[in-house]
C-alpha cells in the first residue's frame, strides 16, 4: 500500500495539469485502498476467529528412564496439541506430561514459545490443564466450547498445527465404545472416528458444528480414539467442585448370560437379562465386597443390563456396564445395583474403589517416580513393574520373559503384595559365579520375606555367619545365592559403583503425585 | 518326522577311500508315509505326508535311524544302495527322547550281502568325519566331509524338553535324510539328526555314548528311556557360599539347588548338597565334568545309567563327605511338556464340548504366540508343578473346542479354556471328566474354568438326547479315547 501512495505522489508533482483531474481519482483510489485494507483486515480477523485462535502447540521436555539401567536417565522433547477451553485454560491429554521438566507453548503454529505450566492433571482420565502466566500469550486466543459428539450431524474434523500450518482433516464417526484408558487399565467411554490423518493421538481436538466433541489419545491405522467432550466436562466440573479424586471401577469379574441354562441354574425368573458375577477379589481399600460369586446384576444406577453386559447410555447408546463406574461417578461414590441372589431380588449399594497403580502385583505405571533400585555388590535389585517390562520395546508383552509377564495376571495378596527382582548382576570378583543370573524374583533375604526394596535393605542388615542368603521364588531357575556380608560387601558395592559409573547405590524415590 | 519344527541335519559327504565305498552299501534310504493326529481335534488326522530319511545296517539285521524319521509312520519303505526294489520295514524299537529307532525288515533278502556297520568312539574335536545320506528328493547317496567343532549337551528337538550329548560339525545342512551314519576311521561315530535355525554350515549328530545307551536299553526287548536324577545342579564358585558350606577351596563340587518330585532323588538328596563325584566323574565347581577331554555339563554323568540302576555319588553335606547310591528312574512328570509319539491323543466329547489333556502338542496348535495369547495354559504346563505343586494337576484338561449344535448354541466360550471342575468334581485327569458328566444327577451340567471361575451350563437331559447325533454329524466314531 505505501508504494502505491509514493508513486502517486511523484505523479502529482510531475504533472500539475492533471492534478485537478486526478484529485477526484485519488480520493476514489484512497477510498478503495482503505476499503481494501479494511476488507483484508476483516478477512484476516475472520481467519483468526477460526481454530487458529483456539489450538496451540505444547512442547514437553521430560526425563526418560532406562529401566535396564535405572540409575541413568535421558531427556525427551515432545510436541502435542492443546485446545483453549476457558480463561487461561488449555486442555490436552496427560500422556507424556509425566516426568516433565519444561513446558512451552506456541500460538499460530510458529513464532515465539511461551513458558507454561500444568495446573491440573489426571492420569486415570488422561486429561490435563495447562496455562501460561504471561498475559500477552492470551491475546488473540479464544476459548472454544464443548459439544456432544453424539448430536453431530456426522461432519467431524480433526484439527492440529503441523509444520506451521493448521491442518484440518475430515473424519467419520465410527462408534462409541468402552476401552482401557491410555494411562491406566480402567475402562472409559471412547469416541472412535476414522480418518486419513496420520500420527494423531496427542490431544488433537475432534470438532463438529464449531465445537470440540473430543480430544484424541491414540490411533490404530485409520481409527482414531478420543475422549468424548461430555466425559471431559463432567470431570473438569467435578474437579472444580472438589468432588473428583480419581476414577473408580468395579472390582469384580462377570460373565454374560447368553446361555439361558446359566440363568436357569440360578433360578432367575423372567426373560434372560443381566450378568453373572463370577469372581470378587479382596478390595485393596478394605471396603466391603458387596457382591458375591453367582450374584446376577440386573440393573446399575437405574440402567437395565442386557445379557451381554451392555446398557443403553442416554448420550452414547449401547455401552459396556463398566462405563457405569465412570459415568458421572468417581472413586468413593456409591452406585445402586439391583441384583439376584439366592433366589431373591435385592438392592445393594456398591461404593466405587479408587484405582491405585500400586494396588497391582505388577504396578501398571510409575508416573513421576524415578525408578527404584538397590545395588549390592553388583547385584541390581528393582521392583517388578510394567515400566520395567516395557523395556523390551513395543512388543514387550511377547518379548519380555514369560514368567515375569505372567505375574501381571496374578492378584496382589497380603502375603505377597509386590515383587522385587534381581534384574541383573554387574560382574565383580565379589559376585563371581552369579554373573549370568537375572530376572529372578526375590523371596527372602537372610530369612526375611522381601516384597519391597526397603525391606530388602533392612534384611541385609541381618546377615548371619558373615553371609547374606538370598532365596528366590520357586520355579525353574536358581533358588538360592550366598554372598559375603559386611566389609567385603561394602567394598564391593563401592567398587562396582565406581567401575560402572553409578552415582548412587540405591534410590527409593517418593512419588510426586 | 520331517517338519518345520526340526531342522534336520542331512549330513552328506563324498567317498574317500575304499572302506567308505563299502560303507555306503550298508546305508539305507528310508521313505516314510506318516500321518500325525490333530491335537485340537484329536479324532482326526492330518493328511498323509511322504518324508525321506536315511538309516544304516547294524548288527542283528536291524536298521538304525532317527525316531523322527519313522514317527507316526503308516508305512516305511526302505531301499538298499542302488537297488530299486522297495522293502517294507517295521519299527522294532524307538527312543523318542534320544531320537533313535531301529527297524526290521521281514523280507530276509533285504539283508543279504549287507555288512553291519560297527560303532566307534566319541570323535575328538577338530577331527574329520564323513556323513552319508540321501538328501531331499535325491535317489543317489551323497557324502559330506565335516570337522567336529564342538561337543556338548544340546536340546533334542524331536522330544522338545530333554538335553543329551550332541556333536556339532561344520558340515552343510541340507533338508532331507536324517538318520544317516557319521563315520570316522571306518566306524560309525554318530547319527546325523538336526540343525539349528540361524546357524549356517552347522549340523549335529547323536554320538556313540547316546547310541550305546539306546542299544543297551533295548537289549531286554523293551525301551525304557533315559532316567533322570531330578536334581538341578548349579555352579558353586562364589567363595562365600563355599565357605559357608565349609568346602575346601579346590574348585571341586557343584551345588544341588532344587529337586524334581522324583521319590528316589528327593529322599536321598537335599538342596545345598554338594555333588563332588557322580559315578567315575569328579564334579567341578562350575557344574561340569571332564569327559574324554571335553568339559561338559555334570548332567551328563547321570546319563550313562539305565532305568532302574543306581549311580554311586559322593556328596558334601553338613561339612563332611558322604557316599550315596542314587537310584535313577525315568521321570514321567514332564511327559506332557515334550512332544508325544507313543499314543494317540486322549479326548472326550460331551454335548459337542471337546475335552483333551493339556500338552505341548496341543499348545503348538494354537500358533506362534501361544505363549502370550494363552499364557494360562503355558503356565499350567510348565510352571505350576514347580511353583505350586499342591494345586498342580497330574493331567490338566482343556476344553479345546465346541462342535456346534443346538444343545451348545448358547455356550459362549469357543475353547482353549482350562477346566477346573465339572458338576463339582475337581478335574485332575481326563477320566474325571467322564465320571463327572456320567455321575451327574442334576438338571444342568456345570463346567467351571480356572480363569476367574467362569462357567458354562448344559441341559443334562438334552445332551443325552443329542450326543450320538453330534458324533455322527462331525464324523467321530467314538465319544472318547481314554
């Protein structure tokens, strides 16, 4: 625009004769120019009024551990997508936010990065809220509202920043289903859409009718999995009220009643319906079991269950009954059940236990917790966790040692709440003869049962006859080791730490969350 | 049996010297027409397969070959060297654990002018051997020279869960004629039998000590098999452990870490006993013995005894030496953990539900990832008896499949489930399944599974009406093979 005016100005000075004639034209041109500028500015504004103003890039730097060498750590930098959903609130998934060391955010897909922080995070639901303290960041950003995926007319889009440009790809609705959450083994409602887009599952919003109907947390080929907006909204609302303390779940196993003979055996009258409870393990919170094996559950919170264990959700349609443990209900909430027991119909109240990662024999995750280990004369002891097993790579369920993997199928018991593993031996003259030993589950040390590393450390204080006796779980591998205790042991530990470049001989870190 | 489970060593060579030329006249071409059972549909058989192998004439008008060459054979045809006439052979003795068999030929003319080959000793490492055989598809004998590269205990693939002495050579591996003789100094020093996937130019043969054990075993016209000591013997090298056990620092003695539930061994040996000597062999602290110049696993020292014999051992216990006589017997507790050949799979069909014992053969039908996808079956077969012997069952039973019929139309499980109880009867073996169904007086048969106590029900009276029809529909001549 400025060049145009400059050139015009030269013409005016060069030709006074045409000046008068041009004056009218100038006025017209200036008007056109101003009008054009105004239109352009408005178009730009309209463009900014779109998803560019509501979607941001989140860069996470975090620590990453090598469970083969739990004393070492690397750093990982990762980008995901956030959506502005309220005043100073950006929604994303909790995935990759564990062990974070730095959060930065970027608007418009390019340009300046702004320091951010996580204000709320929940690994159960895989949700997080992020904010930026700098006022300037929020200029031009516009919150979006949630909508119901179920009420969409079918026109879905997945939006994200990619290489500095806003990518907006069409998606087709597939189904609502109930499946394991990304970061915990609880079943939650999931929106599945199909799209040609690739590499999503990192908080990208799924939009319909100009509203966010879900954010994505995983992708398998063309199928993209998302958390529905109504589920997100219910948790955020509950969290604001202070009612949310994590997700609950049904701590029992059931089977369908598709076989009428099963119901007939239990003398259930009327049309086949409901599911049969088959196993009710002890609750880790010490709460009452409420249900018994061979109870038939007809109804939960007013929803009738069919013979496959589905109910009709008002928003999502047929869903597995597991969703009734997370449908506007949280850990500690009561759920009403109508059941059939011993030939009678009963109404019972089931209090939802909170899912705790540590309540499994092999904890499913260890977020914000540096890997624990203890090194004794080159023997490396670690808790057996899924994080450890995932060291075998993407196919860890197939590649990790069978027996270690199979412990995941076993419940924790009071007599056996957790497992400590001799994961490897760092060769030294002290441990000669044992260098090849690894993946052995510890049973006792110096006669004392060991389930946790602090117990192991304490047991090592009770050596008798100048030796440590380490006994391993029954199996097809080594059962017993004997090693020198006292000065020889301490010298060996110091020697191993120095030789292998390990700063600390043990770490029992406290969880942050 | 030639299949993809075994990489069969077909060790061939070229003639060197006149004696070798004579030996080839005693090398026999074997063609086996075999038909294996289908382990998850145990009344059925796979289609007949033709497989080629090799054998050689030994004393007593017998042909020695590999067990896997003649397993599940419906017919065995043998050919003499450059003789087109086929002869029918029969299996006289077979040792599936050591993968050896001897055959007989009824037609007396077969052995005319055939000299039995004599056996030699265990060859030395780095010495040359000649292997004879009939490579796949070939009608002419072939020879390969190889060098003995290693002697050690190796897993024997045919049985799947045992280790015996084995000799590794650098002879090229060609799919085909297993059972051929490996010759050195005009004597048979081994029987070619397997290779290892991923190792090129590597073949294995069964050496003379294993062959000799097999031949001694069948001398009483019955094959018993290799007995087991049932002791897990581990190195005892750590000075602290040796000091605790008051052992001299002489690198002698390996420790008994645990014991299999074999009565003779459990009674005589204890964990933390230190084996100083087994038979004539001194046991070193790394749990090895020195055998003909080769340092080998101490487990070998137990493998010279026959079933029912005792082996003198010297153990260190409570700070002093003790002389003991350890009885050695065959152990059948791990039978299901190895491949089976001696009898057809057992089964019982009730209301279209097919029950069969859990076995390695059955697990193999579940595909490559059976270990992961059916981990409870795998655990039950290989770990339960070690870790939880009180809950272990002599013969775990699997509901393997459901033959679809109106009577079981609503049974939701499709099989691959470990059975816990039927009609309240704990299922320890297949006969319990039959008894539990047949003795039921209730309206419903209740089958409970180990996985989270899930269950299925059948209408007892309805099943009784349709059992025969289901068998007819699916072509079963009997509802059971017990």
